């Protein structure tokens, strides 16, 4: 689990564009820097705010690889005024430098030959004359950067984004990764920090709306991609159900937990409890699948919270506390699992289950890609559990959603689900595992297999 004293763990996205159907993403090639800017929200699934984003470019052909994001550390008004006066405190350099170093380390791990950085921050720096800042002591601040314009007329030179550019330049040079370009997005406009030609990259920037007309934006929309307006919106589908339904689910969960405790000392009885829960989960997923087909054919299909009995969702939430059932759930999502999940709930994990899960996290040689037909109905059931039990009782369902999102290449949703699960109940095992994977920059096996195939193809070409 990430150390709370360290900068927030970066959130990687899939290294390819998402497909409209939610299946294995399709490869998308981008050349123009503005096309990359248009791609970032689609890759992350939301429009970043106060973030640093690195777009990794692999090989000589500069194929888009990992897109990784981290929060900018808090920068107060006083620090911004110091920046406007071409001064910076060592503490701010340390805080930003820690974020930059971790992002560049992930880029190196992804095999990036170059990166394009996008800094999402506030608009231009405040007027340095508005309130002259006073450093704690004469040695507490340093000149902002050697190449900064002495006049301070260009806001790019006195911005947080400008400082990030300097730190990125040093980190990338040390790591042997080319810093291809750096952009600053302030919520309304975008500016290039690397190019200072007024005819193509004006200091005042360009309106963000200009990116809507890019080829990438049009292509991603045609694939069904629609980024959320903010990271918080990634979990809009998990908003709590009605109070009465939540109460029914909570009562059922409490009863199921009591039953599980009574069965704990009797292995055959405990196995029956797990088997019933898995059968209930399978049946609920089938209901979701049929409802989805009905909606696609123009029928009603039922609302998200009308398909399942809250009592069933409560029993599922309680059952997910059992590690054998959680393992069976993960295995059931892998193509080719057959009836192995049913055997797991009776006898516990074995070598076959470990081998199957190895195709998700292990050697890319045997990687299996997510199958939407398996994944989406089960995730819909888990989401229903979370909506009906949004607190500690639903933490394991949230963690399972985090795992499914990570495997699908949706790092932003994976982190959001995992963090919410740990907020609901500290120590939720699967949530900690997902954050460990993200913190290590670990990609699912099928993503690494595609990357290896691209590298091999580039070498052959």
C-alpha cells in the first residue's frame, strides 16, 4: 500500500484508446501535440484538474504508451506570488520534484523513449506587486530558473507549470528519456511551454474548445468515449440507492454475517454458504446480462436498482468478506474458468486457480484479455451491492470493482474505487493489492503482451 507520507500514487490509464464496447481497447496513433492534448481526458476517463500527466511515447515510431497522472501538491497563494517574483522556496521544489520523479520512474518502467507532459493548473500567476511576499529568511528562496525572462511578462516563466517543466527536464535527462514537449492547461486555455514562437504557440494560449476539432477527439467520440468532467465523476454510477432499499440490504448483510460466523467452525456448512453466495452472484449477473440485451433491443430492461432484491445484495456483500469466495469471484471473471469457481468455494485456492490468475498479473506469454461478456454483468452486480451498502459493508465489492477496472486498463477508476474502499474500511485486502499494483506501475499481463508485440513489430519494421 502506498506510504501516506509519499506523494499520491500516480494513476495509469490503458496505453491504448478505449473501445466503445468496453472490450479490449484499439490502438490509436497520434502525431500532432494538440492531438495528444485532446487524447489525455479520453485515456484517463476524466478531465484532470491540478495534475501532472505524462504521455509515454515508445520506440522510434513514438507510439502512445502509458498515460500516467499524479496530483499536483498544494501550492498556496504566497508561493504563487513568490513564483511571480521569480523566486521559489526549496520546499516547493522538493514537493514538486517528488511527484515528477515518480512519474518519470513509471515512464522508464513502461519503456518510454520520450514523454509529453501536460500540467493542469490554475490560470496565470498573480500580479507580483499585489502583495509582496516576504521569505522566512534571505536564504529560503532561490531564483526561479536560469532561463526565465527578467521582465516576467510571459506568465509561462512564472507559473507552477513552468517550474514543473524545469524539474521534468532534469529528471528526464537523468533517466535517459527525451522530454518531447510540455503543455500547460489552465481550465480554459492551453499553452506550450516548449515552443515560444508567437505565430504557432502564442503566450496567451489557445482556447480549449480548439481541441474539439482534432482528429483524435472525433475518433474517440465515434468510439463512444465520453470523459467525465472530473475525477470524482468516475464513480457517479455508485451513488447510494434509496434509504429503504439500503436498510433492507444492511439488515440482510448483518444476518448473513451472523450465519457465516456460526458456520465458520464447520467446513461443510461454510462451503455451502459460499456455494450459495456464488450461485446468487452468477444468477444476478445473468439477470444483468439479459437486462442489457433487452435494453439494446429497445426494451426497458429494468432500472439499475430495480433488477435485484436488496436482501440478495446484502448477502453478497457479507459473503465477499470470505477470501475463498473473493478468489472464486476473481477466477470467474477470467475467460476459460469453467466450473473452477464452484470448486474453489468448496475446497479453497489451488494450483489451477493460481495459474489462471497468473494470466492476469503474470507472464505476458499466456495473458488473457478481459471479456466484456463476463466482466460487465458481474461488475454491474458489484456496483449494485455498493449502491445499497455504501459504507464498510460494501468495501469488498468496491475493491473487486477496483480489480476489474485495473485489469481492464482503467487505472483512474481502479484507484478511485480502491481508495473509496479503504476509506469505507481500512485494510480491505483487494483494495490494498490494487493500489500496490498501481503504485508499482504494474500493467495487466495482456497490456504488457501488446506492448511487447508492438516493440517486436517495430523492430521487424
